[in-house]
C-alpha cells in the first residue's frame, strides 16, 4: 500500500471526504456525514484523515474525543470508509494504525466504535487484526437503518473497545497477533451454538459449555439484497446466540476470518 495518509482540515478536502463516505454507504442523496460537520470537527481539534493515491482520495476516517466523567477519556471512532479498489487492500488497517498513533501522541489510550456483528469481515478485522475487544452487545442501537447497505434492517451492534497500549494492540500493530483456530476447537468438541445450515439458514442449539463457537453467514450484505427475510432471521438468531451468551456472562475471545466467534465463560 503506497497511499499517503494525512490529516484533513481544508474545506475542499472535507467535501471530497463527504462524497467518499456517501459513495461507500450508498447515500449520495443524503451523505452519512456532511462537510460542514466535518469542518466543525476539524476546527475543534478532532481526528479527520484521508488516504490519497496519486492525488485521488480512496479512504477516510473520522473520530472525536469523548469521555465525560465518570467515563474515561477515549476517542469515539465514528466512520471509516474505503473505496472497493484493488489498490486499497489493507488500507483500513493502515488508517486505524494512523489513528492509533494520533491518539497515543495525545495521551488518549482507549478508542471505541460500533460494528454490525453479522458482518464477518468487520468482526475479524476488529478483534483479530487490530486486537480490540467487544464487551457489549447493543440491540437495535441506531434504530431501523435506511442506507444503501443496511436498508430496512434493525441495527444490532457490538461495542468495540480498543486499548491502544495493550499487548494485543501492540502485537497486532506489528502483525504478530496469533489467530484462533476454530477447526481445532471443533475437533475438541466445542459447541457451535449457531452455524450456517445446508440452505444458508441459521441453525441454533443451546449449551452451557465453557467454550462456545458461533458462526455468521459469508456475506450478510448480499443476503439482505437477495433474501431480506432470511437476513432478518439471522439478525434474531445472532441476537439470541451471541447477545444472549454475553448476557449470561460469556465474553468474546476472538473471531476468525471464516466467520466464527469464540466465546469463553467468565467462570473457570
């Protein structure tokens, strides 16, 4: 990746960033964030960055500081968008590492954002590539969505918390964070409380085992377009399986590229 990543504050650049986010989210008529809001964030000292390749904006990332007492100071990382170009492979990781370095230079040691737990590539990216954790399952967090990716769907989210000085974050930044081996876990008889059935349907079972595994479909975005009813069945099934397990005291130990969450009980 030869893209140049730099902070943005010029209004022309911010208008280009607005257009990029609108394109990525399929909301050209109503961008997810406007250039005037971006300008206000930049003026007040928050984080806005763009990635440029041969002068063309191909990715962007926006976050702002939060944490009024009693909460700890942290960055809320609000929106990350990368164009689906071959040249942009790996750019999301580079943008997040740029944001991490920006925070650490200002003594901000925690970053938070939300992600759709049904999107397997995001779960893998956040938990395995970045070394973040997911402490909370949030039901219908934003209400019903109306963008081109999630239109008509309820907005369950995982809260992602990235402790920027943790051993996992350091190892991830160096590309040395070990990935979970779900095939080995399945070979040891770990229970799949949710898996993809023969016809793409969610198959659920209940278990109180110490270690559980939980699968999501290959491409929930495509499924929402082709079969919205089945996509909604997956929303409810994952809410019960993953969210319900977390309510009972399980925590997410990680996620794999193949779409598996690994959960461990809080008890030994």
